[in-house]
C-alpha cells in the first residue's frame, strides 16, 4: 500500500504542533488541508514505502520526506525555519 492514501499528520514546529490532512494519489498528485487552507502538493515522488513532496504555503515552501509503515507515517518537514518532525496515521 505504501504512502498512497489519506493521512492525518502532525508537525512539531517552532510555533507549536500543527495538524494537516494529506491526500497522496497513485498518479503523483496530492493535496494538503490545514488551518492555512487547502493547497496542491508538488514534486510527489514514491520509492517503495518512502515518499517526498513539496508544499508552498504563501511565501513559505516546505519539503516533506518520510516513510509509511502500514498505517503510520514518520518523517520530516524542512522549511526556512528549519527541520520539524512529522508523524501521521492513515485516515479512512
């Protein structure tokens, strides 16, 4: 199953914990919905259970990389503010 599907993710940032709903499709497209609104993901790349993608939130671009292990996700988000840990669970 890999990383394709819907995820409820949490990111630990300098501004506190941020939550987002992430949808990753087999065709390399995806979206992210958070308190900042909904946006399209770019540069979605799968490598087995690993995935990387980018999201631009206004002037801030974030690069995500992580691994899906069944129904859990662990990874990092890198932005101009540094690197933040990301965790997630598959949503139905």
